[in-house]
């Protein structure tokens, strides 16, 4: 594995999460919303750009498992748990499976989705898509169109439309009723040429409003939620370079961090609005002593400008970190990170994970 | 996963109030017809350690608009020369509730055929973490194996849970699975048992106490020659659920034992149809306690199946008739009641073998009840 010099622009975490609960319910702001270290942790704990790029390349061409767990607060986690499979049953018939249980960016997404792919032309497939949930009313059905580079399927574009929880009103033993269908539009695409690659994914949903007519007075009467997210990764990576910018086996990693977040809620009848705008940066030294091991140490500092219902607050956060990465085989990567809060002197948390593409 | 856990809790709560599947005259007949054929089940068992990926998805309609569902996946990945990852994912559901569990073993090869490992339950919430250890003994092909694991489930629960719960003692989860084969013979089995989970919620206004445990045993002996297949299966499930809600306590303890004997005979003279004959015996008991009022439900259910299979290229067709006589006896709440309703099903299925994927669709008709008997689809993927 040669040294990899790269420049990276990653625009992730463009998340819109809107939650509105009925009058009796509460949607108190979580402590995580105000945590000045959150953006740092999400940056440190996420897969490194080179790992992320390998996974993006494999999305429609291989099987993959990746797991990444890191402390966010004393009780919560940054968690990515994902598995995918691409199976070819017949030249014209394939299957794509995705299992995920992620907890990032204020939302937890646990989902199993499947596509039955029917090839209609070289590189063009139509899919019957769905989420075969063990609870019938939670199953989604829909369709998709997939276009791939015919040779290796590492360049692709997929567009999927799902009727989420399609049988909710028909097969719901709890008596809950949803006012209108919930549609999810999902798109994912990757393009690569030479050292350049670009990957983007969007998952957009309409609002779900559910009424529980048979609920007892002290129980939940109604709920509403909506989740939409989009992320993108643009990458330039030159492989095989014999020398890094500093020394033959030493390189620098520089990261610019920007985090914008807005939340509106209703807590016990009182409305609140919150916004934060975090800016910071990370500088790390990456040492690759051999083929299998990579060590990284660095420092990240960020300023979080927060506003809660008109009250402004500026907070600083920082961390020093060290990461060990082990790649015992091609496309097998394990990592462990340990961090320390320099300003407060507190323990900064740790994360561990693996990524296997096969 | 939070939604999953909420559903699991809801399932547990529902289970504490009723005997669920044991009270449903049709459930075990549905389950019997929906199950993988013995041949496919043996394929799944053989691939548990031998295949890099082994996936089984099985959804079948049951009464009340729900599924009898099995969703399981297994991964075996060689990370380094002496380091392997074995991971299992389970998401099953029946009228008694839902079993959702992921567990992974990081195995180090310490001697030929012997691996020792650290086990863990990865989760999206800290309170759901589990840690433990495992040992694996396997043949070179990994089609013969013994894997045993003990995990302390939710070992950080008291320090990290967001439910306001306090657990009296750690919950230990022991699992073992093994398989042996020699020529036409094979035996596979598994044990999955937890100690009692007792959780108090002192600050809660609705549910202030919950307890539960689940113990399962499965054995499958098989003889498979080209012209004759014989299978014997034994499944035992024992569950306990208890809860205190608004000061009122309820508990339910259930045990269900099922024995199945199956035979796939040589083709009938002059045809390509192979008779399939099956016998099934089920015994179940549910002991309930609602605020000190005890109740019981016992179930004795003999059943049988007569069917025929025909292989046609990649397709395997099966037409059959399955019957059962669930003898139910209830005592305790209300007057004692006995019933023994004859139940039956006519079904047809098509199983397609498409390389690493096999698909089966099944449709059924309840002859005695003169109504649609439900549908089932299952997929087995091995890669």
C-alpha cells in the first residue's frame, strides 16, 4: 500500500431533521445539541477519507461490512454499523442488500433494505425495492433505477422511490392511523476518473403524522416526524507517490471543519429555537512505518457559536488525538483512536472500528 | 434500533398479558408450512462457519395481519492470517415477541482447528453493549464445528441507560452451536439461553418493573442420500416475562417443545414426483399470573403432512396437505375450557435455485376454514 497524497473536500452532515410532536408530547432539546465537542468527535470518529472512498467504490460492486463506535457523551455513541451485499443470481438478475443501524447527527437510523435488480440493458437495471421488515406495517415497497459502469460497477447512479411503511393503515394491530403516505426518495451516485472521485447520497422523506385513537389519556396521542439527509464526498488522491510532503513516510493531514445546525422544538408547551455555527481545524501527522500500519497524531480546535432562543453563547473545544490503523490485508482495515481534551484536561473519549470489503 | 427495542418491549409487554402463539389454533401449522425445507435448513446449518456470507430471510403471514418472520445473517471474514471475524445478526418475530440481536467474535487461531475469541454485542446505544468470550473448534472445511460463547448482555446498563432503569444482576447469555457430518449423515444443534433480566424503573409512572428470560434448544439429525432423505428435529423454547404496571403485577412462563420427523422418498414409479411425509408433535404450557390470579394453558398438538416434490431444472415444486389437531385446555381466569379444533392447509410452493441465491414462494388455503391460508416467501443467500 503506497503512500497516498490527497486533497479532500468533504461536505457531509448537511442534515435537515425536523421533529414536531403533538401538544401532550415533549421534545426537549438533548444535551448533545449543545455539546461544543460534537463536531470534533464526529470528524475524528468518522471513517478516514481513504476508508470512506474504498467503501463508496464498493457500494454496487462488492460486499462490505463496516463498524465504527465512539463515545460522544457519557451515555451516547457515535455509531456506524453497516453491511451490504451484491449478489448475481443470473446474468439478468441480481440482489443488493443494505443493513444499517447508525446513530449520528441527532438521529438513529435502523434499516434493512433490499433491491431485486433486473438488467434491461448493459449497465442499466430496474429494481423492485423494499424493506422486508419483520413488522408488516413497517415494510416499505417501491422501485429503483440503477445505472452502472458496465465493466466494474464502481461508477454508478441509483434513484429509488419508496412508499415507506406502505401497509401502516391496513395492517396495524395497534390501531394507529397515518393521515397520508410517507414517501422516501433516495439517490446515490459515484463518478471517478483518474485521481478524482465524487460520491453523493441523499435520502429525502415526506412528513409522517400518526394518530393513536385508542391510546389511554396518559399515553401517546399523536406523533409526527420527518427525516431527510444528504452527504457528499469529493476526493483527489494520487497513489504510489514515493515521497510525502514532509518525509518519505510522514505526511500531514489538514482538515477544515465547519458545522451549522438549527433546531426548533416544543418542550412542555414552550417553543424554543437553537442554532450553532462551529468553525475550526485539525492538523495531524501521519506516519506509515510499514505496509500494514499507519499512525496518526494531531490536534483539533473548534469554536462553537450557539444561540438558544436569542441567548448567545460562544464556546471553545479542543482535543489531541492519536490513531492506529492496521490493514492486515488488502481491503481489511481496523482502527483505534484515543483522545484527550487539552483545555479542560479531561479524557477525550475513544473510538474503534473496522471496514472489510470482500 | 431504538424503534426495534421499543417494539421488543411492546412485544414483551403483550406477551406478559397473553399466551400469544400458544393460544392461536393456527399458528404452529402456519409455522410448520412456512419453514425452510429440511434440505435448505441443512444448507443453512452447513454454511454457518463455512460461508463468508449466509443470509436467511423468511416472512410468512399469520393471523392478525402480522408476520412469522425470520431474518438472520452470518459473516465469516478472515481479517489476517490468524485473525477471523464471525458475526451473527438475528431479527426474528412471532406472536410471542421479537428477538433482535447482533453478536460478533474476533477469533484468534491458537492451534490447528482451534480459535479463541473476544465476543461483543455492538450497538448504537451504550446501554446495549455486551462483552464476553468464545471458543471455536472447526474442521478444515468448517462444515464441522463447535462454537461456544458467553456474553454479559448490557453490562453497562446501570451506568449508561437512558430509561431510568436499574438492573439487579448482570444478564449472562450463553450460546453454543455445533455441526457434525459424516457421509450421508449430519447432526446440527444450538443452545441459546439467558439468565433472568430483572429491571426496576423507580421513577417511572407506568411500568415500574420488568423481567424476562429466553432459552432455546434446537437439534437436527439428517440422513440425505440421493434417493432418500430422513430428518428428525427437536425444538424447545422456554420464555419468562414479568411486569409491574400501575402497581399491578403480571407474569407469564411458557414452554413449547416440538418434534418433527420428515421423510422424502424415492420418486413414484413412472413419475418425477417424490412423496414427502411428515409427522409433528407439539406440547406447550403457559402459566400466567395476573395480580395473583393464576391461569394455565396447555396445548398438545399432533400434526402430519403429506406432500410431493418435483424437481424441474432450477425449480423445485411442492404440493402438500398439512393438518393438526391442537388440543387446548385453559384453566384459571374464567371457566375451564377445552377445545380441539381440526386445522388443515393445502399448499403449493416453488423453490428456485439461482446460483448463490435460493428463493421460495408459498401459497396456502385453509380447507376446513374455507379461506386463504396465508403466503410465505423466503430467501437463502450463501456467498
